[in-house]
C-alpha cells in the first residue's frame, strides 16, 4: 500500500526566494508516516497513550527539483522494510502534475515511551505489526 497525503504549503515553509526549505521535506515525510498508520486504521496519538513511540533512527533524502511556494504537492509513503523492532519507510514527493520533487527513507525504532528501551512490535502491539505484515504482502 502507498498512502497519499496532500500537503498544504505555508509561506513559512519557504525562504525569501519562495523555495521550500530543505529541512521541511523531512516534516512532509513525518506527516506521510502518520497518514500511513492512520490508513491502516491506527491513530499515532493512541499508540503513544499505550506507551509506545517511534523515534527516528535514520533519515535520508534526495532532492530532485525544488518545490516552490504556491505549488500543490503530495507525499506517497510505503513500507520499504519491516522487522519486529524497526520500520523503514519510502517517501516520494510529487507536485500536482506528477513531477517527482524528492524521495527518501526514514527508519523508526519501536521503543517504550517511559524507558526508551527497544521493544518488539509483535509483542507490545501485535495488531499494528500484523497490519504492517498483511499490507506488505499485497
């Protein structure tokens, strides 16, 4: 599954030249991951209330063409690799004409919110882990 999220660009996202600041691409990736989880039927806020968080382990991006303020863009997010303790997502950002603007990967680790110790998703939240596994088999 690829989850699609339309991004509403703000003037504050851009620099004086009207180009979207590069670090904001990673926030678009974050929004894509949250939407992906929601499309599977889970709310990130509820996951956190159950004592689980997903800090970033790695992030990378390839900037292909600048996004400018006023463009309509969307991010496609899918799971690239899944283990019991971490998930790597693949993201692509396009404009409304289908032009690829950027792509990248983010890897998150499943940890206990209180102790920050790595935990296994299939043990602490099997319903989410199983949804990821099921989705990756499509």
